């Protein structure tokens, strides 16, 4: 199969109007907002050295914050503001998706605009400004008739830089719930769908280059006083906006939004849920690649309607519990705690995706290790690897104290590479996920947690407060409850990591339904 | 000379900068009557440019009184004051992003003169400063020579039909031939339009050749003022020194270029 006959290209293309439209919408809004704030600020600060220094200083500091972190920070900030606003003024707003993305990106766009506007205005020949005064202009007239027009090429260069930054950084707004071209990249990385990653990168690059070229046209048009050039550039921008925004405006809003976190299993399950809803005659879309700290809040504030979480994750991360309980007990208590936040725990899917210590079957047999307790004495001679968060999670602390584990070395790794690393012997033990298909593929074994140090991680379906008594939704989801066992889920995850045309989440979801739905 | 009321009158005017450390203009009293062409001569730092700027309130005086057409300038809004006084800047001071016509028409535009009227006025002014309408109207300043730029600068200063024109070393950066031609052209405009002109220059020869009266400034103070003839009777050493140069040049030129020879 040649590279371009891969069906994933056409699948990627089908998402383009949605992703591109949203990407352009959030970028343009952020840029316009950034300009509306930074241009007046720069103009006000141009004759005040103190204010100028302070503004540029703050903008530079903002610039040093990594884009992903800036976007992630705006979510809890807005959430807090929204709850204050709800308490004081009686209205709240969605802190999810569009708003935090726009605010963070607008902040990001400010530095080049501030810097170039200030530099541009200061660069205007003092004798020209004096001449403006001499012919009888007011300071305002001098600003608008002389100083700004003369500084415009420099200001435009700043706007162009800002536009390129914003469009590039907007790909990172996917985890806070804003659909963007980043959806391709996040989904592709998680499901090892390199076609998607490539497509997303290409689409973002083409968009950036197009905007950059058009703005350059306007910039040089202004610089060379060529109205034609500037007009062409302006028309190009308008055409680009119209072409990218029209499809997303025309689309009707869907009634149900299914959330998914940033890993393959979540993509498959959200696709499965969406398929079930559509089967039941409901319209549904998926909102994928949401950060695990964002997704629960998004559900609790009705921004998404349904998603799959894991009991232990909520227990430890959302409710900050450090104790562990037996499965049934934990679920019962969790259900009660969720109910307090008006979130419905509809039920378990039937499998657990727990953290577990995993090692090659042959190695374990050779060492005579069956459980974590057996591992304890060998640990000082072994190395282990885990994902980016496990080593700082309470489960790890619990495991270590319960079994007295102390490894020779500990490393952090991208989850996709962990399994290959343990299979090849590069590390001896990994903290894997029980539902991961790679466990079977690489002939690995999950070490038994005889002391129940790791809390249970049942996959559970959660419903948003506004869907609590939505019987149509409940009926559509009912057939999934208790139906998905560990083995089919593992195989589905393995398929999703397959890296071919049949490995797209919707395709795997259909396979999974065929397997369990009968 | 005291018969006609002065159009511009400085009375004991002082202006200092840097918190009083630099006395740019120090107790200057000077009158310019209607129709007069006054040249202010002095070296750099003599305060001549500051004095000129005080007249249209580009800067404000610390002490003393300045009257324009009999009115204390402090009582006049600086913006409207500047709109009724023409000002020619050192190197033209043209706005580089707008055409010759737009540069000339700027003050009428600020005064909200109808566009058609301004357009006719621009043509009239291009004729006055001897620039071809069709050829120069739509050019940009960077497409002009230094002399042409300064002609546009003069036209712009005259656009709103001011009675007074202030000129800050208007011909200083030009080559001698252009400078001579432009000086003569302006002087005839001054006569024709009945203007009152104050011109700053560091060149005593230019001042003597163009102006009715010459004022000499040094270190912020007004050393002497009068017609060239009156000045030559002054005993001030500096004034004598300034007058010495054109005198010596005239004598040498008389020897080097005998009358009747080819020019």
C-alpha cells in the first residue's frame, strides 16, 4: 500500500473543515483581542519610559512560559473566576475550550505587537513629529496622521510575528478542550497514527505560511505605499477567513459531546460511545485529547456530556484520597462523592485499567517472580520505568511502603515506548497499564498486587449534571455496561496502536462492538 | 518704524532648559513690523531657533511676553496659533508617507477647508513656488531634490494664507546655486504676498542679501539689530566679526571677478 492510498488520509481530510475552522476561529479571535489590548497600551506607553519597561517586561515573562503550560494555567484560573462570578453576580460561563484558549493565546500575541509598536513609534524621525506639530496638528492628529502611518510597517511586522506564533501555539489548545489542528497531532501521537500527526503538522504549517505570506504582502504594500499589494494581502486574508470559517459556522451544534483523555483507549471508547448514541438516533460528537485534569471539570460544568474515567484516578486525583479500599466499597463511596457534585456514575464498563508492575514473562519465571511481593528482594538489582506522572502519584508511594520496593534506577518514559523498552531488556520492570494491548503482544506478565496497595481502576461511565435524568442517553449507553472485558479491551488497544488503516479509533470501536455487542 | 504696530513682539523674553542650567533665550526684546523680513543670525547654541519656536508656541517662554498681531500668545490655543503661522523647517520636514499635494494641503485640511478648495490652492501654490503642477503634484517627498523639497516646504507654510512665516534655516542644506535661487524666489513671494517673515540663518551673507533687518544673537542674548547699514556702525566685536566675512568675500570677489567679465 503506497503512502497516499492509506485510508487515514481521507479520514484526516474529513476532519479538516471542523479542525481548521476552529483553529482559525480561535487564532483570529485571540489575535484581534491581543491587538485591541496591546496597540492602545503601546501607544499609551510610548512616551513613558517606566510604563514601557514594565509592559515589555511583563510581556517577555509571559513569552517565557511554555505555550502548553500557559494554556493549561488559564483553565483553572477561569474556572475560579467563573465560580466567583456565579456566586456574586449570578451568572457563570464556560471555562472550557474557546475562552481559556483565546485568553492565553491573546496574552501570547502581545509581546511582538507591543515591542514593534513601541519601537516603530519611537523610530519616527523627531523632526517629522515636530513638523506635524508645526503645521498645526493636535497630538492626536499627529499620532493618527503621521506617527502611526510611519510606524505601520514595523507594527505590521509585529502583527505578522504574533499571527505566526498564535497559529502555531493554537495547536496546543486541544488538551483544554478547544478543537484545533492540534487534534490531529494529539490523537495521532496517542494512537500512533503518524498519518494524523503528519497531516496536522502539514495543515498547521500551510496555514501559518499562507497567513505569513499574506501579511507580508500587506506589510510590504504599506512599506512601498503600494495600495494594490496591501489590498491583495487584505483580500487574501478575508478569503482565507471566509473559506475556513464558513463550514464551521454552517454546522449545526450537536446535542451530545463525548469527551476523551489523551490516550488510545480513551479515543476508542469515546468513538464507541458516539457510535452507540448515533445508533440510538442521537447526534453526537467527540471532544478528544482533553487533559486529565481538565476533563472532569469539563463534565462537572456541563461542557461535555459523557466520558469514561477510572475509579482509582478519581479517588486519588479528584478527591485526593490516599487510602485504598476494596473494589465494591470504593465504587460505592465514589458514587456518593460524585453525586455531591451532581455527576452521575452510570456504571462500570467491565474492565480495569490499573497501574501495574509489568515484566517479561520469561524473565519473571527465571527469577521466580509472580507477585510484587516476590519482586521486593530483587528490586535493588533491577531498574524500572514509568510514565511521567506515576512516580509522583500516591499509588507509587503506597506500593513502595507496602512492599518495601527500592529499585536500582528509575526512569520516566513516553508510555508508548515503555513496553518496547522492557521487552528488549533496556529496563527490567515498568509501571504499565493493565488494559494495554502491548502486554500480550510482547509476552509480558502483570505482577500480582496481593496486598491491594494499588486502588482499583474500574473503567466507569460518567454523565454530566444536566444529563442526570436523560433517559435517551442512559438507554443508549446501557448496552455497554459490564460488557467490555479486559481481553477485548486489550486487543482493541493493540489494534488502535496498529498504525494502519484499520487502527483508527472509529474502526477499532466498530470492531469492539462487534466483539462484545452480540 | 514704530509707526506701524508690531506684528510680532518679544518683550524681555527668557527661556531656559535642563532646570535652569541652560539659558537658551535671555531677556530678549525684539519687534517685527508688518511686511518686514527679519533675519536672525547666530552660531549654533545662540538661542535663535528657540526664539523662533517661542513665537508659535512649539515651546513656551519662562518669563516675558510674546505678542502676535497684538495678542498675548499665552491667551491663544497653541494649535490654532500654529495653523495661522507658516513654518518652514530646516530640511523641509515634509511627511514622507503622503504626496506633495497632500503635504501642501495639510494645514487647510486640518482647518477643514473643502477638498476642492484645497486642491485649487495646492495648484496655485505649486505655481507660486515654481514647481510644475502636473509633474510634482502626486510625487512623494523622496522623489524630489533638496531644493524641490524646500520649495514644497515653503508652499506648505503658505497654504493657509498666513500673515506671518517663520523659517528655520530653510536654505542651509542646499547647494549654493539652488540656495541663491530659492532665496530670491522667496523674497519676491514675501513682497508679492505682503508677508511678515522671520528667518533664522547662520550665514550673515544670506541674511544681508535677503532681509530688511538683521538681528544678531549669541549665548541667548540679542547683541544687535538693525538694517545692514545700521549694523555696520555697531561697535560690538562679535557683530563686527560676523560682518567681516561677507565684507572680505565681497572685496576678494571684486578683485577675482572683474565687472564685465563672463559670469
